C-alpha cells in the first residue's frame, strides 16, 4: 500500500472492524454487524476511490462521502458501546476519530487550495 496516512489508516480500520463484526455475528447480532461493516468499510473504499479522482473537486467530493460514512460508523460504534452484551468499542472509536481528523484536515486543505487557485 502507498505511503498515504489516511489510506493506510482506513484500510487497517476496516480490517479491525471485520474482526469486531465477526464477534458480533458469533453473538447473533447480525443487524448491527451488517450496518457497521458496510459503513466502516465504505470509508476506505471512498478514500481509495479518491486516489483516482478526475479533479480536485472530485477528490474532495469522494473524501466528503468517506467523512459521512465515518460519521455513520461513529453512530453504530456508539450504539454498540451503549448496548448491553456488546464487545468494547474503545479502540475502534479511537481509530475512527484519527481517521475523521485526517479526513477533515485533507478536505479543508484541498478546499483552501481550490479557492486560491480559482
């Protein structure tokens, strides 16, 4: 994988979420597991798509979608954290927060450069 912090972080996060969702599946918590798995792995998929963006605007758009998926993932993790009988989510939540910070920073910087170059 390329030397790209947000790409690497989102990929590694996806791997950890897969492991977590396997625990949920073993406990027959399929609905939450499916929702979490979809939103969490979508973050990395959108970040990966952004690497082949056709323009800066397209790049920003794809990262904004990744940020929205991160927000949804935060919701599912919070739901798991507050529900009885669910494994702890602290590490995943911390990893997600770091990804959200990276995405926010990249989006802000890219938008700032778009305005300067317009």
